[in-house]
C-alpha cells in the first residue's frame, strides 16, 4: 500500500491523499486550496491522477478545504462512491452548491475584464450544477458503523469533534493475506467544546495521518473565552460601535449562537447585551443551523439536555437571521450598536467583506476572529496587524480594534493532539504529520518523537510512501465474535427501551449464535441505525409539543 500526499502537506488547505493498493485507488478528501492567489491557482491544475481510475473517495468532513474539489473530480471523470457521514453529506449539499455559485460569479467577473482586454474567456472551476451532480455519488453512513466496501477493504467513521459530522477515518486494507490499518485523524476538535461530542479515541493503527493546524500552539483556557467575548462585546457597544465576527458558516457560527445563548442565561452583566441585536448574516449559516437541528443525535450530553428541557440551543430572543442582500446592506446603513456574525471565516468571500469595508476604519468598532486564518487570506492579513487593506479595489485604513479569541477554534491545539495520540493502546509504526504550516507541522512532529518515540514524518507535496508489509498483523477472515462483544451487543440492545420487547427477543437470539466479526458488525450497524431513528423521532415529537405549546 502506498500513500501519496497531494494536498495539506506543509500547508493547511487542499486536503487530498491518494492510497494505492494492489487492486484499488482510494482518495482521502478532495479539498480546495485556499489562501493566496498562488495557492488558489493549484485548484485549476489537472489532478495528479486520472479521476476515472479512483474506485472510491472517503470524506472526513464538509469544510471546503476538505471537500471543495469533489465537483471538479466528478466533472473530470470520477464515478465511484463517496463515503461520508450523513451530516457531512447534508452540509456539503449547501457548501458545494454555494462554492459552485462563487466560482461562477468569479469567472463572470474575470471574463468581463478579459473581454475588455481582448483575451479569451475562462471556465469556472465548477458550477452549482456540477456541485448538484456530485451529490449523487455520496454514500452516507453513521458514526461507528463498520462498512464492508469489498472483500479486502472495510471502513469506519468515528467522531472527530471538529464540526457536525466530522470524522476520524479508520481504514483496513487486506493485501497478500495480511491486513494493514491506516487511520486519518481528519480535523480534530477540542474536548469540552459546546454542541459536539469530544473526539473519539482510537485504540490502534499501523499507520496514522494526523493534522497539525495548531501543532505548535496552546489555546487559551476554554472556560475564559465566553468571558473575553462578553468583555469585547460590552466595551464596543458602550462606545456605540459594531462588533463584526468573521465566522465559518458551518461550525463556528452555530457554536457562537450556542455560547451567546448560554451567556444570556447566566451572566449578570448581560442586561446591556440583551438590548443589542445579534445578526447572523449568512444564508448558508442559516441553512447549516437547520441541518444542525436535523442531526441533533451528534450533540453532546449538555446540548441534549437543553433540547429535552424544550430549549432551542441555537436560538435566543435578540438573534436575527438575515437572508436577503437588501437586509445585509441595511446593517451597514445603520449606526446602532450591533453584533454581526458573517461568513466567510477567512474573509476572502461573501458578505463579511462588505461588513469589514464599512467597519474596519471606525475606531469604535471591533473585529473578532474566532477561527483559523490561512496565510495569504484577508483575515490573516488583518489579524497579523496590517494598517491598510484593499477590499473591492478600495484602500481601507484599519482603525477598529482587532481581537483573536482562539478558545473558539475548532482545531485541537498541541496538547490536545498529544493527549489524543496517547489514547492509542497500540501506537502506530509511523505517523505522517499534515494539515499544518511548515513551522507548526515540524514542531509537532518533533514533539511526537520526543514524547512517544515514534517515527514522525512531515511529507511535502507529491511525496509518496510505500508502507510496506513488515510487521503487519495477519488478516483473520472468520474471527469469531468474543463473549465481550456478545455482552456489548446485549447492552446496546437493552439500552433502546422504546422497542424493548422485540429487542430483548433479538438479544436472546443473538446470544445463541456463533457469529463472525462481520456478522457482529452488521447487527451493530442496524442497532446504530435504530438508535438514530429513535432519536429523530424524539426530536420530531418534541418539536410538535413545542409548537402546540406556542399555539396555546
């Protein structure tokens, strides 16, 4: 088995890894390059492989730097399945269509300039129609289901805790009667973040590909981030200013809504803020928030408790959603103190650029960064202390206060990454460190070597590694189910109380069978589906009860 690094190698964006086996070509992620103009030009180059030869793609999560070239992949000949979680597929329905629309608009704008210069027109990277077509290839599954792709390859997604539906990929590949396990961390989240569950621990792997976005940094204390945010909000509003928060439409926006909801519920200083409108100015963030509610089974215990109490954790009384462009423009025509949360998170596209244009030059305003800013992006330039920037061809002097609250980051920091690695009961033989800028990736690789005494490699773009067959655990096809697994199934069966009669009957039947590992996983997959269905039913009934209550 060989792994070729075709993106997010010594850089943060463009996640794309090619796995070649004796009989198959597999892709991990197919993301867009984001940042400088030079980086974005990489998106238009032909793929380093023939897309028609790729058997299937495994997608870790929906963010564009991981999924953004999927429509181009399909457009160029890919016809295989795209495996992802269900939430990832649903989020990509809005993200990829929106990205296609942006590429169309950018191509139209560029072609007007080229026409005036007597140059030939260009095609967009892909269109919204291409994005729509690519969705047909998705094969969505649930967390923890064992997916048997064929006789030689199986796959499982575990929760990465980064955004809704984000996954750690576990991939087992059989070659020459031996099985190799490759784990891809995807983007790992921080523990104890709102809404989502903590990242899952993985017990063992032969080889690991791990992200390193903050591999050389420690985030500020998570508990203090709400306090810092409230401090900035109050300070800005008291001087009559506007707070502009560039936020990724998927993940950070919903987390901010949730955090503000909690703050309003418990902070004594909040009476001032309760009079200040909060605007989510992003149609995509609004759609994504609805998808979050659809997949509430992915939420952590605290959020589930909110829901069971009848509270909507993604709403509060002074929160306003603006869909139309006219509503968005009106925000910048008003001098009232307000909070605007708008995409894109790195400030390179979307409505956020208009809000920055109207507020960066105002001394009483504040810009608050709550997510990663890739090198070369407008957000990174502002965050790094620029005095002036160009937005829509106009030079804007920066007089507003600039804040960065990294406790809201969706990425694990250096210590959290290491703690996750220490959760392995059997450490990988080799660890490939990716998805980090050079200093971050190199620093984390050295940290791994020092702490774990494991070979840690920072691949460059287009580096290829033959993983070889030494020390690979032999593949046992008909591994019998263990007594411990019988007990696990029995416990899981009994936990789903709404169908207790049928489930207990099935449980007794299961205990009397001699099952292989594949049989066990098939039954477990069905139970995961059942649990998801019951949770969705509970949400639906809860929504109906809340609507009845409101009508009364």
